[in-house]
C-alpha cells in the first residue's frame, strides 16, 4: 500500500504537463486581394452543431490565433469595414494547429462571400490516421445510438469488429478511451462487456489508429477521444428518447442542458434492457437477457477569458446473462459443455474527470486534469451449475492526474507531458465442483497495488506549408510487485504534394503497455506449501500462473490521403511487431477470461477509408476496408501459462500462427441520405471473410465436421434505418439490423458462453421528443 499511496500522491502533486487532449489551436492570416495584411479584422468561430463561439481580432500583420478549441466542425466568419464578409467551413482534429489564409474581397456594398471548401480535405498537420464521427452520424447510423452499441466505431473504422463480445481493432483489443481529453485508465484486458460511454452522450468521437505522437498512447491498437455533449446546443431544452423492439428491447434516455455566455451544462439518465445481449453459442437465443442504467453529466464554466473549468462525471451499471447451448449432445458441447451453466455478470463503472484550462497567451495553453475511475466486473454462477460453478469477482480503483502545456516557438508546436495514476485491485476466484469428482470447493481472494508514471516531450515542426515533421520521446515507469521502465521514440513526417494536395505520411514508433496487476494466483509461500487452491485447480487442468509483464510494440506505418472534389480517400499500410503480446485464455472449459502474455505477435494490414461530400444534396457515403493478418508465436509467458513447461502439451510451434480473432478481410459500406418530406434513410453493409477456426486440425478430422476449413464461414449483413421528422419537437425512426437474418458461427473460442453466432435480426422503433423546461 505504501507504493500505491506514493503513486497517488505523485499523481496529484507536482503536475506540470501531460497527454493528448480534445483541443486544437487555430491560426490564420487575413489579407486583401493584393496579399497585404488586414489589421483589426473581426474573426468569429462558430461550432456547426451548437452555440459554442470564440472570437478575436487580427493583429497588425493580419494574423490571429484562437486557442483551446474542441475538435469538431466549425464555421469561421471574418468581417472588416470596406471588405466583403467571408465565411469558411473547417474541421479541427485534436492536438493540431492548422493555419488558414483568408482573403477578403473588396466590397462597395455589404455582402457575404461563402468560401467553397471541400467537405473532406487532406490534413498535413498530423501523421495519425483519424476518423471523426459526429453526433449526427451516430443518430443516423443503424443501431449506433443504442446504449451498448459500438457501431459508431465498427461501421466507420477499418479493421474494427466485434467478436466473442469484445471490440477488436488492428489485431488487438487493448484500446484507450479519453473523455474530454482525459485518458481513463483500465489495465484489465477484456474483462468488461459494457460500453465505456452511452453513444447518445457523445458530441464527437475521434478514432485514432496507430502512428501516435508521444503525447498519446500506451494502447497501440486504438485511441477513442470523446468530446461529450456540453449543453451549448441547448437553450433550456430537454430530450426524451424512447425505443422498443424485438427481443423485448428498449434503450431509453432523458437528457437536458442549457448555457449562458460563461456556463453550460448537460446531464442525462438512461436505461436499457433486452432478451438478447451477448453472442449466443447457437442460432437460438437462450438465457441471454441484459439490462443496465446510468447517468452522465458535463459542466463547463468560463471563469475568465483565460480560464475554463470542465467537469465530466458518469456512473453506469450493467447485467448480462451468459447464454448457453441447451443440447448436451451438440457438436459445440462436445468441445465446450455449456448446457449445465446458468451464469451471469454484473458490472459497475464510475468516472470523475476535472479539467482546468489556462491560456497564458494565444500560443501557450496549460491543462491540468485530476481524475478518478472505479471499475468492477463480477462473474457469478448458479451454485448448482454442472460441471463447475465458478465465481470471478474483480474490482479496480484508479486515482491520478494528467496535465499538458503546449506552446509555439517559431514554427515549432512543443508539448511537454506528465501522466500518472495509482491503482488498487481486489479479486476473488471460487469454484464449486458438481461433477461428482469429490473435489472440495474453494474461494481464493487476491489483491495488488501499483501504478504508472509517464512523461513525454513532443515537437510538431511546420517546416513549410506542405511539410510537417514530428518527433518525440515517451518515458514510462510501471511499479507493482516488480518495476519496469521504458523509453519510446516516435518519429513521423507528413508531406503534401502541391496542386494535387495529396498528403503522404510515414511513421516509426515504439509503445509500452502496462500489464494487469493481478495474475489471479497466490503468494509464493502458498504455492510452495501447496495451500493455494486456485493454483492447484489450474495445475489439475494443465495450467499454472506466472507474473504478467508489459507489452512492447514497434510500429511502422505509411499512408496517403487523396482529396478529390470533396471525396477523401485515406489508405495506409502498417506492420506492428509485438513482444509479450497481451491476450486472454481459460482454465479448462471455464468461460472466464484470464489475462496472458504470449511471447510475440506480428500484425500486418492494408487499410482504406473513403468519405464522400454531400452527393446531389442528397446524402453522404462512407466505406472502411481492411486486409489484415494477426499472428502470434511462441509460448504463453505470463498469466495463465501451460504447466509443466517441459511437458509435450506445452511444446509450442515457434512459427507464427493466426490468433483467434484473425480475420483477413473486413468491409463496411454505408450511406446516410436526406430525403424529401423531412425523411432520412441510412444503410450499412458489413462483410467479414471469417475468423480463425479454433477447432481446425490440419493433421486429423475436424472437431466439428460442419466447419472443416482453417477459417469459419464468411458473413454479410445489411442494416437499414428510416426516420421522419414530424415537427421541430418530434422525430421517429424504425431500424432493422441484419435484415436478412443470416446466421453463421463467428467464433469458437471458450469465452463468455463458448461458441459465438452473429447477431440475429432485430427490428425496433425510436421516438425523440424535445421540449423546453
């Protein structure tokens, strides 16, 4: 506990700088048709989806800077007496500082010139492939605004998909969630089923995938940067969302918000339930109910023109029944016997994040953010479960702080950073044996404390308007029962080809991911004297426990953005070499996750995303495609390891073999349309080429004769949503997912109920009613 207390103290004291934010800075120059600077021009920036505004005046050289801008879509308006007013649209990404050159035409009468800009333009200010999803996108995408849905990610991001009830991205499933720019720590791999945040509370979500600068990222596979709703889009207005549909499902929310010039607030309460929750092991849905409820609040206060205070808080509880295969003689139950199980999982997640932003001058901004996070996942069984009733209860408490300071010197945007949290975990694993073996039941508690201290330094050098160089270092100190230190370099370059405006990107970087604190074992003394019940249980199943160490990744990436008449094509290829690959495994036929580290992994992919402008004033198309190979090599080195290591069963092929969630080709294509009579329609088509067949044996008969190939069947689903606005207050929609109800086996790994079929057809209606209060 002394180490934990010290880390918590360091988290809150002496904080000078830290990690990624949701904020950007905007620079620009205003000039006349002869390119002479225009002083004292009024520049106003207005958010596209809310009443958020910021304004400034140009200096004598015509330049201006607007700091601390949340990422998203904006309209900038520039006015000056004697000139026409100019309006221009733009999209800001986090941690960027774009430069605008705005020409004011001479005018003899007052008029406004709308500068026509492409809806999607290449970004030379970053080397990170990024997808930006707005609140409007989430509302229109079929099924994306349901409480535990991740369709806002899987429908738009290459290489992102759901299998065995977990989000996988770029070959792994360790991802980072940032709320209002504050990273919410969670070192427990894949132990939670509920989503981090209700999609209805999101204003924008920025998905970054690889090539992170040094201010971002232990989690190589994906960073989800959430800008929550703030109330700036409201004027004492509330919204009631009600839905109902197949499987007796409902996803409901009441939210409300308001703002003044200095203060804005937004709050919501939500509840959901359904008879269909997790992917079932058969085509029939049995024992698969889910329900949950939660609340969210965002407070924003502009104390002075230079000081802004932000508070984000949320609390959520979820329950999931674990589905099973009722036929004890089915092929699936010959590999994993689930017919006698009646399990469930309770989850609780709470977050508080406070941020203070201080603007020293237009080029220098400080952010300080203390945070607290509590996460619990309790897997409970019916005491009469056959063959074994298992209990796996885990809780994690995190407390820490981050801060960031950004300044500009000449053409350099320099960031310095500090991030730290202390963590304490409690764990209880128990088993009751109802298989007639006479094995005595046991219950083994465990606990651990530790934490992380990280610092970084990053420089974004704008050599010219067409060339950006990025370099930085990130240092991590992990401390628990053992200590690990890692210093990681990151380098990148973005080059825009003049006239074509194509942007080429290159990146090299290293990453370190802190491990889970607990290996779910016992003390060395208990193992030595044979009194560790869970260790003995593991040994009886040919397994044992070993300490988990951090994952180390090396990434190479090359990409290009191609804008063409409002279309934006983003293509990249990457290779990630991994040492100590974090994954999960099981004891025997248990459907409970146990963290493991594998000796190594190699992930390679080609990715492509495409966004259109508004076509024929009708709608917008999107496409995401990935061709990916995710492989691992060598033995399990930490966590739940094979035992004894010298046995024939533990002799692992040293060559690369596919991981259980390897799927070579993934495609999503969709269209969001605005139709006459205030009607909308949205579609999405998903194609997957099939995940690895865990029962495939190249040297013998297949474990399940229905699936004789190394990969499971390909699968395609079609989703459709149609909406109608009746009045300014009332909107209704009907959504159908997997319209054709085509069911296939997605995955046959032993996690949360064993085998996993894809989602059945679901049809539901939704009403949105807005009112003043």
